[in-house]
C-alpha cells in the first residue's frame, strides 16, 4: 500500500502540471431538432412526414388526412402569440378525426447509446396552438377551432424502455397561443439494465378530450435538446468523500491489480466508457474542488 501511495503522489504531481478543465456537458446530436428541414409559408401549417423523425402511432390513427403530423411557421399567423422558440418552424401533431382514440406523435432513435454514470437532460418546447385561420395561401383551409389542449408526453427511452418522461406536467400552465419548455432529467448509474441500448426521443400528443366543446386536437413541439453530463463524483470507495484512498483505488485499477467490476466502473471518472489515464486529471480536479 505504501508503494501504491508513493505512486499516487507521483501520478498526481504529474497530473497537476497537465490537468485541464473537464468539460462535463455533451450535446447529443438530434436530426432536425428544430424542425427547420421542411419550410412552411409564414403564418401557415403544412402536412408532411417530418424529416429525421418517424411516426409514433400505436393505434394506427395517423392517415395524413385528418390525423396528421407536419410543420408550422408560427410568425405572421393567428396560431401563436410569438415566433417559434427556435428558428422559424415547429412540428405539429394534429388529431382531428380520432379524438380520444389514443396517443400519437413523433419518435427518433438517436445514434448514441445509453452510457453509465451520466445525467441526461432532455428539453422540448411544448406549444398550445390557438384557434384561427391562416393568411394566404393557407387561408383556403378555413377556420380551425383549436381551443382546449389534448395533453402531451415527452419521453426519453433506451432499448424501448422509458428512462424518464414528462407526463403533461405543463398543461395547467399552458394557454392558447404560447410555448412552454419541458425539462426532464435522469441519472444513470454504472450498472443500469439498458446500458448500450440506443437512445430514443418521443414527442406525443395524448389525444385526450379536454372538454366536449373544446377537445384540443393539436400539440406543437420545437427546439428538442438532449445533453449528457458525467455524474461520477470520484468517491470510488463510496465512503462519502474523495481522498487519497480513492486515488489508491484508481491506481490499482489502472495497473490491473484491482479488477473488481464495481470498482472499475466507479474508476471511470470521465465517463468515457473505460478507466484510463485521462481519469487521473479528473481525480485531481475532484481533490481540488
């Protein structure tokens, strides 16, 4: 142990010379996250399958006729009091024919898998569209009664299992013609059952009847963002503090004299997927905090 501690001090001394600040937050790429890929005339909406997103339709009600997905350009129209939260456009999930007939929406399987020792934060702008008739050229569609709100869910999944969701929490605060931000977080430990499974985002119109007179019909979504942040605090021995005992364990893992699975997982301080030399600089940062 004394030999290990001398090695610890040597490694820490070298790491202090070269340690750089550790960037914790990482943006996870989302295809067409702001729904700008398919332009729509100002103040209008359009029906189309949204680039980068698949339809989530467990009851088979999306027909792109009266139950549709597509896009909207809020600025210059009667449907929202402000422009889109990000860019010019937002996504629509309009369920006007099968009101109360079950949820539907959009889903995207991401190119990244679930990683250990991460805090995932998913944020989405939720829109409660107001009634109105769009300007030319979309005035030909006439007036749409969109009063009420059918409810929504925002879900983060891995391997088809829900990790965390916002189940309509903003509904009491939403008013016609405005967007509000939904933010959900989940911490993933070193031994989660869904590790290495593909991440997925779902944006769902719950299709609930608000009132018979004003059922709601449509939910709009914009500015989808997902980040992950390392949540390994460096307390490898899990005793409540970070000290030289944790340094000794890290060194033991790095020289393969400690191969305990849990210890190795907790030694991955930068959440890179493996305990390696880069974790030394992170350990220094934890000791200096």
